């Protein structure tokens, strides 16, 4: 059973200069086990068109915040 770590996605969004709603939706997709290339190609509607680099930055920032 996994443990949930609460992080401030607003801070992540601010630091990356991205809208909070896009960051939240991207984190949900990543947490569901979707890969960055999959999200970039097939979930543009959910992320608001974020590119692969932006999604990787979100992934890295959230990973560091959860560590």
C-alpha cells in the first residue's frame, strides 16, 4: 500500500511558470502511470497542449517534492 505525500502544486506551477490547472491534470496523468511520451502525444487535450519538455519538468519537480 502506497503512501500519499502532499505537495504544493501551486508552488510547482509558479516555479515552472505554468498554469496550475495544467500542472494538476498532468500530475494526475503521471500518477495514473502514463508515460511522458504517451501524455504528450495522446493527452494534449488534458494537458492544454504542454510539450514533452514541460511535462518532464513537472515530473521532475513533483518527484523532487515527494522525495
